[in-house]
C-alpha cells in the first residue's frame, strides 16, 4: 500500500471536522513551502507595472486621487 492510499484510509476513519483540519494542514504546508503550482509561478513586481493605468479611480491629479480615496472611507 502506497503513502497516498494509507493517508486516504486513515483520513476516511476521521469525522468530517477532523478531515477538514487535515485538509487545512495540507494547504498550510503547501503555502509554507510554496508547493502549490500557482504559487510557483514567478511574478515579478515589474510584471504588475501599469495595471491601474486605465482605472478611473487612480486617474488625474494625485491630490484629487487621495481626496477621493479618503472620502470613500468617510
């Protein structure tokens, strides 16, 4: 019996809330060690440059942008 089968067998013996804890722990390990394929993609900060150029929220005078954002939280 392989590791995956052993894990599945043991997991099936647990009640649903504990099964969810095991899934949460696996996701934690994936995030901690960057094992998730999505997180392995290298995204450089420069790749995000210009992402808000067409945004109406962030267009215009810098002071006006700050005022709009501030007023939004009032």
